[in-house]
């Protein structure tokens, strides 16, 4: 359960599909959610992980700190299996990163979602189960001869801890399970070429412009 302290908890990804939520609750009725506590806990996380501890309660004369360790839970659903909340969170995350953060005005809802599989990574252990990772898988023939992965996105707060790689590893696994023996193509942003190369993809085109951002077509053969 998420600590109930009357304030918004601070979420901090720890890598490997794990994250924490921290709340600082004053013993005299004052509640503070402090990002500094994230730093303090992160320094100690490797110790707690080795001991197999999922949460700890720290008390001093002035505060009580509740820590919740959460996992990223992966799912892969057809369009008609998505709930209205799922669809809202997907479109919200895509707009948040691809349109607002990257300052790119383009038609995100492009008519391919209905035929796609939707890979979602939700943080467990929270009432709201926030969506932090997402990708869209298209079947062979939809855009390319083989399958394809697109709309690959990780929430800003969940970056830098291996969650983007975990998203791609799970997306590839779902692709191979649904369309075995098929090549997998991506239209990758050029600055991420090294990241995708390390996953086994090979560049199959020269850089090209897509919505004002340099891209490369890359392919992973079966």
C-alpha cells in the first residue's frame, strides 16, 4: 500500500524495473515530500536489496520515513482489450513526451493504433498504477514487410535506470511471441542508433527527416 501522509509521495526509479515512493511525515502533524529523501534512500538501496527488504520504516525524534519498493509490471494488449483508463494514459504519455517535451507538432493518433499491440509498463504497489513505459507493436504488413516497434517512450521520471532497455527487451519478446520468424523494423531517432545497435538492430537507411527529427530505419533479423 502507498503511504498515506496527506502529501504527494516522491517517486524514484531504481533500475531493473524497480522504483520507490517516499514520504516524509512530521511527527507534529506537518507533512513534507522531499526529493532529498530520494537521494538518501538511493545511496542505501543496494544494501536493502542484498538483504531482500521490500520496505523499511525509519523513525527519529523529528520524522517518520516510509519506503515502498515497486516493480514495473509489463503487459501487452490488443486495442479492444484496453480500458478507457489505459487508452487515456497511453495518449497522455505519448503527448507528454513526443509533442510537449520534444516540441514536435505532429499527428500522433495516426490510424494504426487499432491494429497494434500495446506494451505497457506500470509501476506496481500504487493505487494509480502510473504508466511509465510504453511501445506500440505493428503486425507484419502494417508498415513494413515484417513486424515493427514504434512510439517507444519512457516517462521522464523513470529514465536513466535501465527502464528504457527493459521496455525494448519486453517489446522484442512480445513481437517474437506473436510473429515468430519475422524481421522487426523500427524508425529510430538518429541519436539513439548506438542504443538500438546494442540490442541487435542494424541501420538499413541513411538518416532522413521525420517530423523535423533525424531518423534511421533499423532492422533486427530473425
